[in-house]
C-alpha cells in the first residue's frame, strides 16, 4: 500500500521573500525528490498544512494508519524526511518504533492523528 508524504510548498518559514523567490517549502519539496523517494511512498505537494508558525512542514498518512505532521524542517532535512517516510511505509499501522525514527521525527512531531476506522454497522432498533 502506498503511503503519502504531503509537503507544504507555500511555507515561508517566517522569511520575507522577494518577488519570484522560491519558498523554503518548495525547496524542501525539491530536495526530497532529489534525495530519492522510497518505494511505497508518494510525495504530494500541498498548499498549506496550517503549521505556519513551525517552519516547513510535512505530513505522513495512509488508510488505516496513524498519521503524523512534522515541522521545523528545511531542505537540509530532506534525507532524514525520506528515511522517516521509508520507515513509516514499512510499518503496517504507521507506528514506527521510537529508536527507528530519524531524530527529526522524534523531536519535531507536531501532531499524531489516529487512523480513521470504518463506521460500525449499527443494527436497526427492534420495534
């Protein structure tokens, strides 16, 4: 199953940018692609992850797995993001053991979101 690595490409990381200047988020996205996307991971650029006060951010998710949002990232962290995405892809429930995570994924987690479970079928009430 493919997992999705969302990368906020509009992030300015608190910087004032000149006209036409590439955002730090776009630089992070490009660096992740250059680092080599692991098998089973799809990298998707997104307009905003609403973590604007936390620098550049990414989110990892897949159906039936825990999802994570990581922040305070830059293009210098691309190889660690790729390593973390590979570890996440290998974890059937999205829970990567603490020591198996890159340091940035241990210390820069902004949110951990439980998996969405299918709605339980509720039997009809007896008349």
